[in-house]
C-alpha cells in the first residue's frame, strides 16, 4: 500500500510540473507579443544607450507599429550572422534593425515595403590619404560579417584588388580597429556612420564614392503572410497619421521615411 501511495504521489507531482510548464516549447512568450530580433550595436537604428537601455529609430518604429497592431513587443538581441535562422526557427517573429532588402534575402524571408533609404559607404580615418574607391587597392578593409556591406563590396571590381577583408560581429568593433590603425577602411551603412560622425567627426571621413544604394525593410518568416499584412497595414497607417515622420525627425532631424 505504501508503494502504491508513493507512486500515486509521484504521478501527481509530474502532472503538476507539466501544467506549470505551460506545455509549450516554442520559445514564444505569448501570442500577444512580437519578438523582434535586433543587433543591439547598430546605432542609430537599434543600440544600447548609456543606461544599457535598447533605443533607436527602429526600436521606436517597431513599438509604434506593435501598438497599432494591439500587440506587445520584445526586443531580442541576436547574432546577426544567424538572423534568418532565428526567424525560420520561430525564436523571433521579425528581423527589424537596418535590415537591407536583397534578392538573396527575398529567397529566405518575406519583406515589408521599404521604409528607409541607405547606402554602403567607405569610411577611413580622418587623416587618411584614401580619397576614392580605387585607393583601396592593396589595403586592409573591415566590415560586419554576413551584412549587405559584404555583398556591396563583392559586387564592386575593387574587391579583387583589396589585400585583405576582415569580418567583425558588429560595426563598433570594426570602427575601433579602424581608429587603432589595424584597418585602412571600413565598409558600413551610411545611416550608421552618419550617426558616429556627429559624435566623432574628427576621427573619420567618408569617401565621396559609395558602393551601393539600398533600402531597409522588415523581415517576416516565409509563409506568415498574415503577420506581414497586419504589419504593413500598421506601417501604412503610421505614414498617414504622421507617426513615422515624428520618429524620423527625432532620430534624423527630418522625415526620411519612404511613403
């Protein structure tokens, strides 16, 4: 009898533990929460401020869109190299952090309409003798790994003449190596370097020739057209009621959002 009672007690305990676990292994907190994957070192789109709070244009933009959709939003810092894997696995719902629309990425994710123009540019130290793209011949160049900067460089004829390309997990590390002299130049988003130039104009200069124009969009998991439609509707409403313009003026000093 004692053994039977003990077995019943153990069985009851397992049932309670299973109930407490919620019965879900998807990693999703709630159907009412959007999990947004970001690179938290990508200023001014999404980054950590002096209080370690995640802030930025895309952060405010996503919050406003989620509010229009009647949802909560959670920002999940991810390894940018695995962003599409994070999305396809369901660990995040959206890639939203200066995410460039490319033909290759269109094969992996659904995109909203573009909401911001950008370009890949070349930044060097302020006292560098480099003036044009052809000056990169024989030089050491840095860029963020698996970013559109790599695609833009590879598409340009100068890529075959560069001595070495060093890849970094984020742009901050690349710019630090540039300042220390370990790199001759960095390929980077124009939106990003403009932000740093405002703070450290004496440290950098940007070559007049850019590598490639591009546009940012929000990435949604393939097959989730319902979420894409709801999100695009919210973004369109933000354009119409001035919400998007206000966010842009806060971060860029002007309305740069594509209509």
